[in-house]
């Protein structure tokens, strides 16, 4: 079983990446606090970037064309 992207108990978010440098770039780009980098169990994206708190990417243009995107997210919060 895979870990959930956001862990409420630890208040941290995981995003898969190719390298530690990619994790650092994500942290800089989105102004997230990178806590650590972990090895994953896949060769495609071999590391997990672990960020402090709830960290999600801003919606893409494709998300914006999906009518219920923002409604669903507000109800989940």
C-alpha cells in the first residue's frame, strides 16, 4: 500500500520526484518547507519529497476547465 500524499498525523505532504534537486526546486518554486527526501520503491520517480504542512500544486488550466473542481475542494476542506 502506498502512503497518502498528505499525512494529517505528521502534518506533512509527499510529492514524488526524479531527484533531490527536483525536490529543492519544488520547495523554491512553491515556497514550501522541504523537511527531507526519502527513497521510493519505484524507478520512475525514485524519491519522495517530504514537505512541512499541506502542500498542493495550484490548479492547472485543465483543472480550471473542470466545472466542479473548486466546489469539490471546498467541500473536502
